[in-house]
């Protein structure tokens, strides 16, 4: 792993000079997986640092915070942020006897919150790009509570801002009815690439507002609002994904249309647009059902248990 042998076999105890000039015992450790070092020891707290797998950290005291799988222990690093014990080198068995308690004030969870509502079907992801795993499929008109924002997410149509919800996953700002007033919200800080596989809430053991269980179905195809253009003289948008359904709209040649998700009607692909009606994919220049887009099926958003209420209470 390119790490010094010493770091890999021994808990490294070093003496560091704190800002105050006092000497503080620190334990040298490293991240087992990509992880986040947070302003407070709870999964929803904003990030101060992102650690890559194998990256070393010196930790100086322990505290209690969000339970991650089997531990509520979090460690404060010399960068003044907190990382869950679960994501650290687990060869160091007892941080609590080797290090002092950070003090009761360290357990506080200080969050900024703002309500918002989803305008479209939205995948809530473990990190803010479409290659990140989907934590929950949320329907249009789902109320979400936002806790921080990032300007560095994947551009959706024309907007790179994503917001983290209190369901501990990120939604694209483009999918909200209106842009939240981010002056009231914390920035999320640097966000590492995270995977459900490595941050899996096995048996629902992590605290509810944290790493949520993977929803059904278990396929995590990337998706987002995609823009396509009409390739026929016109394209009819219907109330459901069949030729016999009522025509609600007519898009014209070369018109740009934004799509939410896919329906397979007896082998013919249709797409639900942001006008909440359905167009046959063959009416577009592009093939929205293709691997390039990897749009989700509309039915994913109907799955019971895929919504934010699952595990919320
Ligand atoms: C943990 O310790 C075991 C046995 O001492 C050793 O084989 C292993 O490489 C260590 N793993 C890490 C990640 O340090
Ligand atoms: C941890 O402390 C050691 C010893 O003082 C130092 O060499 C190392 O750079 C520190 N690592 C980090 C990530 O701060
Ligand atoms: C989850 O449940 C299975 C079966 O009961 C058990 O073997 C496993 O250890 C549990 N995992 C955790 C993290 O509790
Ligand atoms: C989608 O929008 C982007 C940005 O406006 C544009 O560059 C791109 O050509 C559009 N794609 C289609 C298929 O219309
Ligand atoms: C799909 O195919 C089945 C069996 O061939 C048929 O009964 C059904 O009406 C078809 N549905 C549509 C929407 O064409």
C-alpha cells in the first residue's frame, strides 16, 4: 500500500506539539477506506477534510457520535476534525485507553437546516456525482431537509450544485423546485468518492440519519436529468407510456427536452419528460435507454421502501 511498515504494524505513538505549546500524545493511524473528517462527530456534520484510503492521520482524543455499524467512537485528528473509528485502521484496538476523552462539548451536533421539495424524480446519492451509488430513489414532490451544499458536484444540465439531505445523501439542485438560499447553509466541504459497499449499513445498524441501507432494487445505474432533442417532425408526449394514452403535449423538431426516467412497454422504450408525460425514445435523436445515459427505470421510484421515509422513523 506504499505505507511505511511501521505504520502498518504498530500504532505509532508520537509526541506532538499542540498549538498551545503543550505536548499531546497522538496515535498515528490511517484510513481503511475513503472517508471524511468532520466538523463534529456525526455523519451529517460538514467535512473539514477528505481522506483517501491509506492516507495517514494523527489522532489525539476520542469522543462519541453517530453509530457507524458497530461503533459510536470517533477520533479527533490533529487537523481538528472527527473521523469514525469504523473507517480507520482497525489494528489499533483501544483508542479509548491510549487517548484522552475530547470532552462533552465535542459530542455536539451543530447543523444548518433548510426545507426543500423535489420537482422531479431524483436519485439521492452517497456522493455528488452520477458515478456515486444511489442511496434512495425519491419521487417528485418529496420533501427533503437540506443540511449543506457543494458547488463541485457533477453538472446537471447546467448546474453543478448539489445539496446534502438529512437522509445523508446528495440531491442535485437542478431537481429542486427552487434554489435554496445557501447563505443559511454550511458548505459541505471536500467530499471523497464513497461507495455503499465500503460504507454499508449492514442490518440497519448505523444510526438512522446516517448511512442508509441500500434500497431495492440493488442496481445502481447512474442517472440524472438528461437533455435530448426531438429527431422527428414532432413528438407526442402522452399521459402514459403507450400509443393509446392521451396526448398531453407536442414537442417540435429539434426541440430540447429533459428526461427523468425510462419505461419499457412490451419492448418499446419510452421516457418520462420533465413535463411528466411520456415520449417514445425513437422520437429523439439520442437513445436515452442506451448505456451512455444509463437512465433509471421510472418504476424504481415506485418501489416501496425506496423513499426517504424508509428508516426515518
Ligand atoms: C494488522 O495486523 C495483522 C497481524 O498483526 C497484520 O497481518 C496486518 O497486516 C495488519 N493490518 C493492517 C491494516 O495494519
Ligand atoms: C503525524 O505525526 C508524525 C510525527 O510527528 C508526523 O511525522 C506526520 O507528518 C503526521 N502526519 C499527519 C498526517 O499529520
Ligand atoms: C448482520 O446480521 C447477520 C445475520 O444475523 C450477522 O451474521 C451479521 O454479523 C450482522 N452484521 C452486523 C454488522 O451486525
Ligand atoms: C444539452 O445541453 C448542453 C448544455 O446546454 C448542450 O451543450 C448539449 O448540446 C445539449 N445536448 C443535447 C442533446 O441537446
Ligand atoms: C403487452 O403484451 C401483452 C402480451 O402480448 C399484451 O397482453 C398487452 O396488451 C401488451 N401491452 C401493451 C401496452 O401493448
